[in-house]
């Protein structure tokens, strides 16, 4: 697993960026948002990445407004990405895609 200490987000940090955020290294898992709301995909993606039940996660609305997040990415012509931390993970939302990596450096559990 790559050393991602320089990329660590503070607990209450989030940002919208026009830059392409690095989500191609092995520490990120990507999930398609096709046919689902972005907020649902975020919860499912973090649960899968951490190997936890979605009901065991923190409440998403405690970090971001799920309706606002859905509205922001409903229009697929949006440029940029929204980056925030949630339930011990860094979440990078792009139009149609959610990328997640654990902040504690934990290994992703296989759950097939």
C-alpha cells in the first residue's frame, strides 16, 4: 500500500476542485454511480471498502448534506470533484464515479 500520509484529510476537511484528483493508485477503490444517487453510492462504497455494514457507519449527513451532494452531481456535465472524509475514509466524488480509500492505511477486506 502506498504511503499516503501527505494526502491525509483533516477530520472536517472537504473541498471542490477542478483539478483531476489522484484516484488511480492502488489505495483507491472506485464505484460507478450509474442508476443510483451519489449519496447511496458513497455509503455503499465506504461500507465495502471498510468491510463494515452500512448501518455501522457514521451518518453521512453529519459530514455533508446528502441532498446537496446528489443535486451537485445529478447534472453529469459538472466539472470537478468533491473530496471529503467519511467514516475513516477519503471520498472523492466525480460525475458518475465515487473513489474511496481508508485513511488509517487499513487493507481492504475481500467481500465477495
